[in-house]
């Protein structure tokens, strides 16, 4: 049976992987909405290829280019944050939420309000909104399926299990491109080095997060909301081969792990087909070829981000939204050559120290905290 899908963030890395699967299973899917921030030419090309109903650019300044590129196609073209939310509210069986950053929060919330299935790649949205988002999911009876490879792995390992029987959830981390670098090498790390991830091909922001280990910190908070076993039952282990995507240990001593190639099409396919399975063209796992799997405790002296995120998770309330906003500002500044690599975590930590607003109770509260934390983090940017 044909199912309908909208992809928020269709021109990014997750968008590409999702559309690759849709392309390979063309008869199973009808595409409703596709969005991008700008990239009008790429978005229009995809909208035409997949016969989308509507294409939306988040940045309204890019709308004239989109309109021109879609002229005569019969595909609606819209622009701006409100249009993006309206497109996300169009009824579909599955929404792939794959915008990067808190910019994806409002449209993801609109998709959640449909009460259908939301495949969530956009971890920053859940980290920022936390209970505001999970309450919305519960209110509308929405199926929220994690796409982040670790959380998708945990979701699979938990199926058939009871959270009260869980002893540990272990998030694996590759350690990123700087895992073995010294503190002085980290001080001098460049954006080009940071985005060159050894195992995964991803967007620039998450690649930098991977290098600082803030990605794992955000994922720790994400896991806390998706799998409410308590923060004391969540831990992180560095596993450089990225073969085991995460693990669940039950109280009888059984540990279940999900393994697979480092290809996001595996967790995306798992979410798109859930509770069934679909074919992917991914390389089968060649364990003899991998040879050895290794595991290390995270080094929080060189990579303080996981500690900062754990503290923010413990503080709860608005702290994760403040952390996420500050990190987004700091990562953008690093990518623009404005601050050093090691300042990214320092800016996040200092923003958290300077700003402790009350717990957000609504989407508007979360967005207000996000805006204020961005402004404060902006004042902490010092030249590299
Ligand atoms: P990306 O930078 O490649 O793509 C981001 C997408 O969001 C693009 O379509 C872009 O146009 C759109 N976008 C960016 N800013 C926007 C804005 N202000 N308003 C509207 N749209 C905007 O990022 P990605 O690597 O595909 O990551 C997307 C999300 O998935 C992130 O939250 C990331 O953490 C998560 N994720 C990615 C991977 C991966 O392998 N790439 C793995 C796990 C989780
Ligand atoms: Mg991940």
C-alpha cells in the first residue's frame, strides 16, 4: 500500500539518504512536502523528481528562486518559517524530521500534532523541547521513531523488553576524528579537520558535534527523553569502529546490541518500514573484515562536552535548551573561523552558568529560551 511522506530538511545528508530509499521503493511512497533552508535549485529538482505537492524554503529570501525553478510544474512553492510549519501540518503517514538545529523544532511539533508517525533525526529539537515535545507526542498519540543511529539501535533492542527491566542503556560513540589528538592539537584543530569524520558522512554541524563529543552529549539527553529509564542508567562508551550502534543490558545480565554498517540508510529504513523491514542497498556487515571491536571510557578532560551535557540533563528544565542554543552558536562561529575548536564547549558551559531560566512549559517558552541563550552565547564569542 502506498504511504505518504514529507521530508523536512530534504536537501541535507539525512534528506539525501531518505530520498535514496524512497527512490528505490518508488511505488511504496507518495511525497507530499519537501523542505530546505535555501538550496532552491536542489529542492526544486527533488520536488520535480518525486512529484511533491509542495516545496518550501525556510528562508523566505530564497522563495523567488524556488518559484522560478518550479514554474510550470504545478508544484506549490512557499517560503518562510510559517509556511514551513503549514507544510509540516499537511497530513502524511510519515514525516522525516531532518532539519538541523532548533530551527526544526516548530515544524516538527506541527508534524507531531498530526498524530501520525514522526521519524526524528533532528535531535536538537528534542533536546531543546524535552518534556514539551514528549507531552505533545503523548497528547496526540503520535508514533515517534528515532532515526539517530544510536537511538534507533536502542529502540530495536528494547522492542519486546520492559524499561523497568533495563539495567543500562549504553550509547556508543565513535570518538570522532580527534579521538587520539592531544590537547594542544585540539587547540589548533581547523573546521576542515573537524568535518572529516572517519566513519560517517554527515552535515557540517553534526560533524563538528561529533568532533567535540557534544553530539554524544546531545544524544545522552535525547536518550533520556526517548527511553525514560533514568539518567543513572544511561552511559557512554567509545567504540571507534562504529559497528555496534548501541546496547541495552537487562537486569538478568543479557545485553542486546544492534550492529550494522556505518550507513544512515539502515536506521532510516528501520524507521520508514517499522514495524516491518525493507531492503536497503547497504553493504552487509563484514565482521571478519572489521577484525576487532574496541571500547574505551570517554576522556572528559580532553572532551568535556559529555560532562557538560550530563550536568544539563541533571539540571533539567531549560538547561538542555540553553546548552543546545549555545552549542549551535559556538559551532557556527567555529565553522566561520571566529573561535577555536576548544572554545565550543567553553562557550556552552559559560552560557549555562550565566543563564538559568525557569523550565519551559510551551513551544513558545522553549523558543524564547533558545533566542535568549543564542544572544548570550553570541556575546561570549572571542576571536580565534
Ligand atoms: P545537513 O546540514 O546535511 O542538512 C540539514 C537540512 O536542514 C538541509 O535540508 C537544510 O537545508 C535544512 N535546514 C538547515 N537550516 C535550516 C533552517 N534554519 N530552516 C529550515 N531548514 C533548515 O544536516 P544532516 O547531517 O542531514 O542532519 C540533519 C539532522 O539529523 C540533524 O539534527 C542531525 O543531528 C541529525 N542526524 C544526522 C545524521 C547524519 O548522519 N547526517 C545522523 C544522526 C542524526
Ligand atoms: Mg547518532
